């Protein structure tokens, strides 16, 4: 014992002497740890490799174990922002703006995901928490929140349970809900085992005989559409595919530019002598705005095959214009034409952004399609992994329902 200046004894000072820790400090440390894991799950899971998508299944467990509502929001933000990390550069490429605008839109896009998960979080474990996560997952699968419901963990269902269809979707949903309970470790082992088996026997979606998707590298620029030179180049690619014996040629989103009677005559006349049918992306303009479409082109004509259900928000879909009495922007047809008939086959069409969100493919799957046709225009994604992520999500959906897949992208 030692004595202080007043002569009273006091215990010796030791570097190992316990220092009380406040609950606030413990919660802060826990939040940081969970957020780091969420960032890793978002970044690696959504890397563009389909086989890494199942890492997204850990998100519900991280959300459920957050020590507070604010922490749940931070964890959700970490996951979403990591998964969508290519957006700021994509905004810069598309709008020609500074990185500040890209960062603002990136953060703005995360609000729906973060707010839904933060509001529905609860500190009470058990059935209530599980039901709240189920509500959050459902809200982010359909409009209005589902419009920006990117990086949804349920997308990985097709990687863990390929070919299981709706049963696989249900199994994945149960697994996600189980991750919010005290048996999350068991759920992790079960999902991990299912994934290990599927990865061991993994095959990419098949391609139907006689079909081909033609990728292009025309680049792009905001407000610039296909000119005569590009039409000629694209038609030449179609003729080359037809010479190889392909009967159906799928071209990327926007490949045929603004669809007019003059453009239609050009295409119909050029392929009239070919034994081929073309599915090409185009835009159909009227006084109110435009539709992003797929056109079925043959020597007999070129009817509109599909009108996009969900264009890209902000850059294409601009619903606020109507509120200020202006026109323009792409129409969102939301739940229209989920399936189209083409050559005796039932086609589930997906244009670009529709491949990143949940309801378009699932709505199409209700009608038992025979094939998935997915197109995109990713010239503005240069320097990002957006196109790779788009491909991996589409592959996952096609494998879930064991559907052949044709993709065509312009980069």
C-alpha cells in the first residue's frame, strides 16, 4: 500500500487496473464492426461475379444485430453504398458533371434502402424482428421503394438454389429471415452448404439454338442517338450473324435509335432478303415523352415487341416534369407487358435497369416464360463494375428459373 499526501492509504496503481466501459462505447465499437462487415458484403457480393452474390445473405444478420436504430441505418448505408459504388462515376460519365453531383445522387439513391431498414428495425429479438425484416425486404422489391431496390439479397437465390424456381425463391426468403434470429449461425451453415453444392456443379444459363446476342461498342453521349453510320454498322453485324446460320439476332438497348417510319423502312428493306428476325432496342417518341422499347424487325415489318416497365430514374424517368407542367422523359409502364410472344416462344424481356431490381423478372416468371431476353446500353458505365453487376444479377434470375438467357449490351 502507498499513502497520499494526507497520510491515507490507497491501492497501488497498475496498468492492468480495470477501466469501466460505457454502454455507448460498446455500441459504437459494435456499430463500426458491423458496418465494416456490411461494406465488405456489399463490395464483394456485388463485385460482378455471380458466385459472390450469396455474400449478400449476411446483411440481414448484420442489420438484426445492430445495437440501435441509428446503427441499423448506418449498417444499411454501408452495405448499399458499397454495392452501388459505381454510381458516382456513372453519373459523372452520363451528365458530364463533377464528382459532387455523382456523390449527391449516390447518397440520395441510398435513402430508400436506409430509411426502410432503419424505420423497421427493432431492438426486440424474436418473431417481431423477423416480420419487420420481411416487410423491409418486400417493400424494397416492388414500387415505390422497389424502384431503387438495388442490391437486394434475394437476388442471390438463383446462385444458391439454381433451377429451384419459386421453391428456390421461397427457400432463399426463409434463409434470409432465419438470419435475423438467434439461429443465424445454423442458417449460415445451411445456406453455405447449399451454395457450396451449387457452386461445384455451376453452369451458366443455356442459349437457345439459332439465337445470338450481339454486343456493340459504339460508346455514347447524353442526348445523342444512332446515326446513319451506326445503323449501317449494326445492320452489317446482323447480316454477318445471319450468314453464320442464326435465325434470331438480339441487339442492345437503343441500337436502332429513335424509331421513325424512315428508320423502319431502312431496316426492313435491308434484312428483307435474310432469313432472320431482329430484336433491337429503340426509343419511340411522342409529344408527352418517350418509351424505351424492343422492336421485332423482319422483312414483313417492325412491330413494337416490348415497352420498358422501369427506366433508369433521374436520367430517363423524370416523373416530376408533369408536376411543373413540362413534358419529356421516359415512361414507366411498371407492370405492363411482363411477357411477350415471339416466334411461338414466351419471352421475359428486361431492358437495362430492370435487371438490377426485383419485381420485373419475378412478375414475368409468373407467366412461365421460355426464355429471358436482356438488353442494355452501358456506355456511361466506363470505369465502373455496373455492367458486370447487371450481368451477374440477370444470370442469377435466369438460373433460378432454369431459363435460357440471351444478353446484348452496348458498352
